[in-house]
């Protein structure tokens, strides 16, 4: 039975996804240039945020802020006079003669966008609107009358995307430089994940945007025939370029720039338009997070990988395999990773995981009685596992939430302090971000070899295990050395630097 009113991370978006509007070029062209439109910007999948050095909030931009960048990318591949972003007309695409061509053309070019542009429609901020009676209407241009929820339409724009064959199109760089010069910062998603660098609503919007942009940017070629693909349906569908080329008059610039070869009329149609194909739509990969509990219900299993920073433990987890239920995945992973046979399995809650496109299912697995000692040698994924008491897990969560108190109150295992970042059933949450700073999995090895590490940890909380380390904090002109002492634990790194524009941190071992 699922827990009621569970509050997890990356959930609780205030946006109405309004999926029926994604197919309408008329609506999206109106919405994208609306005075109400809001844009979030991502660089390498990391959101642009406002920050005061101690906390962050998602930065929202208007159409005038992004207009030159968006239309510049449209004009590179289409009609230089158009003010539209979506649909075939914006790219001078016209159907060839013939009824069959016209139907195919309409199907594959509906809501098509420039291949140089990574832009997705996220939905409408209709917070506080409870009734569909407040919806307005819009003629969709295809005989349909569309119902439009009130509120601000939200879009996400990637500033770092470079389409294959168009790597020289760097318009996003100029916008990124502009907003960072204005004081905005790019927040590393690892910081969002590990210490909750955004509030719940903002994190949910970023999770949706990052996953959708990542999918569009990864799948540039059609799995059905190998041709270049185009983004459609506001970024929620990929359409095959071979069929666009096959049904279009002449060779418009949008087809020349993506190097889509001519398709003979006698060639078989791509499978992507013959029937429904899962590769045409965004993917989500299910993962089970295992809360393995002893049959008495008093202890839960925690484990760690050898590459993880010292003191970091979590619940075991693994991908659901083909032809497998969630319950079967829990039992299989329990045996493979820990050697523990699991009897009953209980669903707890779920959350998205936008790294890049997972859906995490929190599951309790009740270990069978009279279990032999745990073992980690079967798939050798974990280096250590142990059963933590309820009090130990609670103390670890509390210590992570209050880094200053972690010096005295952090629980121990094998004589060493540990923090649990993934724990089920504690304080009504399946995920505890905690103020962790783990720039790369091989952090310990890098420190041992005195290897500098760069990261975007601009508002990083200083933890007890930072004591004795040296940070070189870039202040716009040079790197300022900061040696961490016990008195600094619990504070933000930004508090010890005189300026905070686009910090770049190096973490090195103190000599």
C-alpha cells in the first residue's frame, strides 16, 4: 500500500501539461511569443538560476529575452521573414501533389521545428484554477477548436545543443554569456540532486525539461531507417526526415542543412509512419530502490559502492529488466547485490529521476527469516552492506539536514561516520537530498592523487569531511584559496568569497 501524501523530490510541478495542445502549430506559435510566456534555460542539462549565494531559485525569462536566439535558429533553416517557430510554413515546407503525399506530409510535419533548435513546450502554469469553465478557445487551423487553460505557457530552451552537421551554429552561447553577465548562474544538476538546490516545484519543472531536452538531443536519427529526425509536438515526438523529404516539394533549406538524402518514390516507407513505434516518443526507464527490511521490521539494509566518497551509503537499487514486474525486480536485485532472499514486496512511492530519464519506484522488501550472512560477491556491485537501525537512519538524515550538528550526532558503522542519502520510510519521504558535495564518483582517488577537480558547486554546504581541504574559488579574476576549518562547517562556500559571479571551484588536498 502506498504512503499517503508522500513528498518526494522532482515532483509536485505546478504546470498543467495540456497535452492536447502539443499538436497545434497555431497554439504554440501564439504561446511562444505571448507576453505571458515563460522560458527556462538549460546549459548542458543544468538550469540557469537566480542566487544570493546561499539559496537558488529557477530563473524565468520572457519572449523578448530569448527571441533573437530562437528566431535566429529558425531562420538558419527556414524562412528568414517568418515570426513563427512551429509548423511547416515556418520552414517553407509544402506537400507534393497527390492525396497520399498530402496526408503523410501533414502527419510528419505537424508542429515541426528547426533541427538547430532544442525547444520544448512544458505546459501552462494554471495554479489556482480549479474549473475547466475558465478555459478559453482557439481555432486550431485544422477544423478543431482548442480549449486553452488560463495561465502562463512554459517552454524550456537548451543553450548548448549542436545538431549534427550544424555544430557551427552557436547562437545559444551568446544568450548564455548575456544572462551570466547579468548575474544569473548555471546550477550543476549534481548539486540539485545531492543537496536539493531548488525547491520542490522548481525541481519538478527542471526534471521534466531536462529529460525531454535530453531525449530530443540524443535521438537525432531515426531508429527505423537511420535518417535524420525532427522534433515535433512541442518536443514530445520525433518525426522521420526521410518521410518529410519524400512528401515535400523541392529541397527547402531545412532539408539541405540536415543532409537528408532524396528518397525515391518506390522506396518503402519508414516503419515510424506505418504504425505506432515506441522510439517516436520519450522514453522512461523504471528503477526499483530497495528498502530491504528484516522480518522484525526494526532494521533496513544500506550499502555502498567502493567508488563512493567515504561514509556514503544508500538503499540498493537496480533497473527493471524486460519481461519483469516490479516485485520480481526487487527479489532479483536483492539476491544479486546482497545475497538476501526477499519474501513479501510492498510498494511505497515513486519519483522521476532526470539523469537522464528514470522513474524510481521505492519498494520495501521483507527479508526471509533465518537468512545467512549478507554477501556482495555475486555481481560485486556493492563493497559493503549492513543493517542500520531506525535510530541510525533517523540520525543520519537529521545530520544531513543540519550539517553543523553532523560533527557530534552523525551515526557510525565500523567505527566511521556515515550519511544515508537514500532511505525509505523515514520522515515520510523516499529521497533525502542532503547537503552533499560529490563532484565525481572518483573523488577520493582524485584527492589521494592531488588531482584538481572543477565543478559548479557555487552554493555548496561545507560538511565535516571537508575540514583540512583547500578550495580554490574563482572570483572572476583569479582563484582564491580557502582552507576549510571546523568553524566553517555548515556554512556555504560562497560566504567566504568576496564576489560570486560564475564561480568555478577546484577541490584539492591540503598540503
